[in-house]
C-alpha cells in the first residue's frame, strides 16, 4: 500500500505542478475541481495534496498504530472542526473559531482513547500539539503538519513511558 500511496502522491504532485504552470492543464483541473478548490489554493498545492504528502510521510516513518491515530485525527478531527467552526462558530480565535478548535480537541481525544494500546499521556500530548498546530496560522499547511506532529509527539512520548 505504501508504494501505491507513494506513486499516487507523486502523480498528484506532477498534476499540481502542471496545473500551476500549464494553462491547458490548469483549465482542465479548474473544470473538474474548480468548485472545491479554495481561492488560496489557486496558486499553490491544494489541501488534498498536502494530505497525501502528510499521509505518505506519516505511514513511511511511524509505527502502524501511531500512523493510524495520526491520520484519523487529521481526517476526522480536522474535518469536523472545520464543519463545526463554519456552521456554529461564534467565538473568534486566531482567525478560526473556539467552537471548531474545541471540536478538534474533543474528537482527537476520543480517537486516541479508542486505541488502548497507545500510552495515554503521549497520545493526549499528540492531540494537544495537533490542536495548537490546527489553530495557529502557519505558512505550512496543517494537512501536512498535523499527522506528522501527532505521530512524532506520540512516538517521542512513547520513549519515556
């Protein structure tokens, strides 16, 4: 599976580069994906591409259980945080919403507690780290940063448990 994910990631990177440098590919890409691409992604990689890169690196480097938890936090907690923040977010917090950030944290905690084989303290520290990364503005896309930092935090924490 890692080979398939790696080849797919390289393929998407090639499409993304061609989309930004070749007008014809850009028009085809816009026709197919235009309604779901954010304005901020028109001249950079999309969030989906960063998700693929982050997933590939996380699966490549970290233990299976740690990678699974990190990717579940990315796909579930980050997505639900965005949905809750847009729909019910009323309290602004660093350009996002307190409600979305709280959702990210709660879902992240729920995910790590579904994996009893992971030591609790490092796993909770991973969720806290991911929540901070999701909240703070950064030039690096959080779809890349979240899985790698969650997995790294858990893995480093596991060394001391």
